């Protein structure tokens, strides 16, 4: 069974491995874009009273940096691994709904392009209300341009991609497991994908509603968040953070899943306390719904609400701490190999723990009131999302790169990359704790020399430059590997899970014969036997219709953007046409 | 597809499309939950009229509610007919569901236009904002359901829907009943318990 090639085969693909690669490269480009925006921010803040970037452009840069990193880089980079790795880990030939999977990708791509198109218009009206877009700053009265419309419509489209992916991976993981792959034998990465998927399908409807209200306020003159008509801007904050806090776990759980694969492989020991790690992940998923108002202590919700949310926030640190100790116990007595993937996984534990601890300091409302809107908060969530999520995702990139491409990344360059990132990350974000406690507010385009934080800000900017350099090394490593990388073979790391039992890169149909699983570490307990030659294997044919249906969404979004009603019917017609052709096309070949 | 689904092994023994649809319904609960919560939070906070007590017409909406509930009964009968291969009655009931849904939408169009005439526009007050978005979102769901039912009916008329598609009809039924249940909640909270 030969793999089809050419542009058409990529545009119509429903193969989870190809969609995973499309997710990876798209998200990686947006990661570089978001990183470039961060470098511009750090260039502006390198010295006091700098005039390199105007206040307006600075607002756009920090808004788009946050929005891009959360919705167009970190989530879809995790989705790239969901797509590529989960079906392989559970012993399936594809996801449950391959065309819905293609739809998710195209919706994600088009939503991301839609929002970023704002940079290209005259006077670049890019979103400028912060990634959390607090009302009333985002209302027409204070932000009359199209900036916020690009943001809210782009996010609405991106949300649909996440919802579709969530349904798909829930069904895939629950229903397409190989014989013998009980839930308690499921690799932890697949478990965390499942928890993340449940969070996506429950959290995204809430922000959908919040954004619909904002859109109606801006386009049709309703008063959802307008105090003069009795509306309440705090409603936005509740809806946004009711989504936003589960979103934090949507970002971190996949990375926790990755390192729960990497640490056992390079310690040559099964994960310590597998059951507890899994249940902790599930518990974090549930508890993630009960902490959102800790983002809102400074609103003044009253002593009871503040106390309850302080308590739930401190409680959620327990399952997180349990996981950290389980990872450390996995290392204990293991045959540790310090590969690049392992270094990033260890970096995750160290940096995520720092971020988690500073998170607990925000859990106390009196302390939080001092920290709100200062660089202390910026330091905290970068330790969690960069030190945590990105370190975990880099570990996954080095770990699964040979599976996805058939070649190993250079370990020498990989370690250079790791140390540049690790040192650069601490240099950039550690001083921000102090800068914040000394009183420098976030989201202000410059600061005065009199604040006394010049040298620490310069240090942050030097660290950011190191991070940029680290990414240059990484990109070179990936480019170089195409020709010069060592051939990986099926299982270069001696991994224990099913993805390592098949060739690298895997054939179109993944498994010649669907394996039967008898253990949590199938490859360590029973090495794969030579399989009998396969019979005829059904592989889903490609389809244009997911992409056509996806194209209807940005067209529909043009209507509120341009205040032209008829466009919405054109977009809806494209969407419906795509869905009908999709529903009634012959599928199996 | 049903044949394929029945023979394909799934880990939970449940059809994948059905499982995916239940996940979708779970997700929809959060969507309507957010809309309904907002309605309740903003109840009685409008700074000007018209108020729900002045404008809501419970007798008329009771009729459309009855119509929508009956369409759920017809949905049950349509699925039963498809499952036993009685395509004659399946066509009748599927068209019945679609017409029942269309009548509900007709009532809603009448309700919205009469409200606007009486001064309750989308922009009039917080009640207008929350009422129109909540019931409008529900109405959009009914409209999608009507299109879905008409599609199934059309395929049945062309002989392309048979007992082997019972799962397809069952999933459409899940959607229809869910939209109905949401309306029962909305009718109770917005109309019957209005302040």
C-alpha cells in the first residue's frame, strides 16, 4: 500500500499522521510568530522610556502574543501529538472520525489566518484588548475599530476547531482501543489527551457564549457588558475565566502526559504510581472547574467568594504535587539516560514546580491583590506555560521526532538548544518576579528610570534573545536532520508503548495486524513478534469536503466584520454545501 | 453504516457516532447553561421596560410548546417505524416532525415580531438582550433540526433510507429530543417563573 503524494493528497488527507504533521508545522510557524512578537516586546522594554514601539502597537503585540501562543501555538502543538501519537499508542488505524479531524485542522488554520490578517490591513488594526479581552475596554465605545472584531471572530472560529477535535479524541480513545487495552493500561499521554478533550468540549461553549454577547454588543448595540443599561462587565470576567481556567489545564495536561512517557523510557522503569498519576490528572480536570474566580480577586467579590476560591485553588495544588512526586519517584533507582528529550522533561519538573509554587502565592487573596496586574503574574504563568507546557512539548518533539520522520534529531544540537532555552527562560522570567513585586505593572509600553528596574529589565531582554537563539538552533537541527539525521528504526529509545512497535515513519495503515495488549508496558513485557502479512486493509480515502465546510466559517465571520448581512448567508451556504457533500460521499475505498 | 457499526468492534460496545453525539450534547448543555445562567443573573435588572410580565404571552407559547412536545412523540414513532422497516409510516412521521418544528419556528417568528412592535427590541433593555439571544439560539437549533428531518424524509422518499440507517435516525432523534428538553427548561424558567 503506497502512500499518495502531491499537493492534492495533503489538501484532502484524512490520515491522522498527515493531519498531525499539518498541525505541527502550522502551529510551529505560529509559535515562531508569537515568539517574534515577544522579542519585539522585550526590545521595547530593554531600556526605560524607550520609543522603539508606540503604545498602540505595543498593545497589539502583547494581545497577539498571548492569543497566538495560547490558541495557535501551544494548543495545536499538543493537538499535533494527539493526532499523530494517540491512535498509535492505543493500537488504532486512525481516529474515530477522520474527516472531522481534517475539518478541525482546516478550521484552526483558517481561524488563525483570519485573526492575523488584521496585521496586513492599512494601519494594521490587530486585536489590542489583551488575550482575555476585558469588557468594557473591548466595547465599541472604547474600541471603535475592527481590532476587537478580528479577535472575537477569530477566537470563535478557533473554538469550533477545538470542539470538533475534542469530540473526536474522546470517541477515539474510549472506543478504538486495541483488544486488551483496558483504560488502566492506556499510556498516560493518551489518558491526558482524554481529560483534555473533555475539558475542551465543556470549556469552549462558555467562551462561545461570552464572545456571542460581545459580538452582539459591538454589532447590534445590545448591553450585555454595559453598566449604563444595567449590564455588568464582571459577567465577561466570570464567563471568560470559567472558560479560561479549564483552558490552563487544557494547556498543561498534554505536556504532563508527554513527560509521563519520556521519564519512564529514559529511566527504564515503568511510571511510578501509574494509577495515582492518572487519577490525579482526572481530578485536576474536575477541580479545574472550581477555581476560576482566583483570577478575579481584585474585582471585590466579597469575603466568602474569595475564601472559597482561595481554598479550592490551594486544594488543586495537591493532585499536581502528587504528580510531581510520582515523576521524581520514577527517576529513583532508574537507569537514567540524559538525552535531550529527558533534559526537557527534567526541565519541565523544575520549572513547572517553580511556576506552581508562585501560583499558590496568588491563591491567598491579600497577596494576590499586591501581585495582580504586575510582572509577578507574568513571571508565574510563563514558568507554567513556557517552563511547563513548552518544555514538555519540546521533550515530545525530540522523543517522537524519529517516529514521525524516521530520523533522529542531533543530540549535540539538541543539548545546545535545551541549555539555551533553560538558561534563557530563567534569565527572562525569574527577574520578573522581583520587577513585579517592586511595582512594575504589566501591559504598559514603557517604564520610568525612577522605578529602579532598568538593569533587571535589560536582563530579561538578554534572556529573551537567548530564547530566540535557542529557536534558531532548533530550526537548524530540524532542517539538518532531513538529510544528515541518523536513521531511527522502529524503537530508537527502547520505549514501552505501542507506537514503538511499528516502523518509523509508520505505514499508512499503522499496524499490519492490530496488536493484543496484555500489559501497561507491552514492549517491555512482550517484544513484538514478526507479524503475518496483512490482508486487505481499508484506509479512508481523501476528501475535499471538510476543507470546503471549514471555508464557510471565515466567510460567515466577514459579515459582522464588515457589517454586511448577506455575506453570512453565503458563508452558511458554503458550510451547508460542504456538510451535505461530506455526509453523502462514499467513504471507504 | 449501521451494519458496519454493528459488525465493527468498538471498545465500549457503543456505536462511535452515537458516543460522539452524546459528547456533543454534553457540550451543548454548557452552551445553553451559560445562556440560561446569564438570563437568570440579569433577571429584573433592566433599567427600563418592557418587562417580562408586560409582554410574555403564556397561552400562545403554551400552544407552540405543546406542538414541539408532540413532535418529540412523532420522532419516537419515526424511529420505531424505521427500526421495524415500515418506511411508509417512517416517511409520515419524519415529515410530521419537520412540520412540527416548522410550526414552532412560525410561532417564534410571530412572537418576535409582535414583541418588537410592542417595543421589546434586542436593544431595548437587558431583558430584550438576554431573551432574544437565548430563545433565538434555541430557535436556530430547531431550524437545523428541521433541515435534518427534511433531509432524512427526502432520502426516505427516494428509497435511500431503510432499517440499516436506524442509527442515523436515532442520532437525529437524540438531537431533536435534546432541543425539546432545552425548550422545557426555557419555557419553565423564562415564561412560567417570570418575575
